[in-house]
C-alpha cells in the first residue's frame, strides 16, 4: 500500500535548553583546557575535548529535534536513527493532553511506569497520548496537539478502525 502522508511536524528543543546544554559544554571545555595546561598532557586532553565536542554535536543533531509523521501506515516518532511506529490497527484511543514528565521520568525517549512510553522534547508540555490495544500508552510531543490527534483519528478511520 502506498503511504499517504497526512501530518508532519519537526519539534526542536527550545533555544533556552540548547543554550543551557552548550553552556555546560563550553564550561567543560574550558575546564579541560585549564587541566590540559596544568597537567601538560596536551595531546590526550585535546583529543578528549575534541571527541567530546564531536559526540555532543552528533547528539545535538539527533536528539534536539523530534520528527513526527502520520501516514496511512500509522504514526512515526523519530529522534535521529531511533524511531517508533504505531500502526492504526494497534491504536485504541488518542487524546490531546499535557505532558506529565514525572510519570515518564523526564524528556526524550522515556520508559515510564505502567507500560507508559514517551517521545518528547524538553520543556514542551503538550502533545497526544496514544493508547494501544495491548494496554500500553505512548505520549508524543507536539506544538499542535489537536492537529496531530485529528490526523491520527483520520488515519484510523481510513483504515476501517474505530477510536475509543
């Protein structure tokens, strides 16, 4: 079956959160540079700093933007190379609701209590909760939760399913 895309959203982490992360990196690099000068082992320290910055650049690229897509095959939430597809036939209900980070243990790709999973962006406290037929529940961040919910409902109905 050809996938018909009905909704896409790219949700980037807030600018303030990115500044915070990169501020911590800058302080760490500064401390590393001071240690490098004091200890005299310049090459090992320089390589360590370069590796840490390169790793953080990759992680920033992968995990600071959540990609959400709804198509005829379901809902896909993706951070970098990691993704989760929720098939329309598996979805029991979908509701827009605020994100309660304590239920899931924070932001990002989370495994919470009671078969709860989350794909969220830091400090964005809105999105949709997708309840599956097996009793598990996925929260997906969205800046437009009602549009995302509507697209998921349309996909379920187009595949002959029913919602909640």
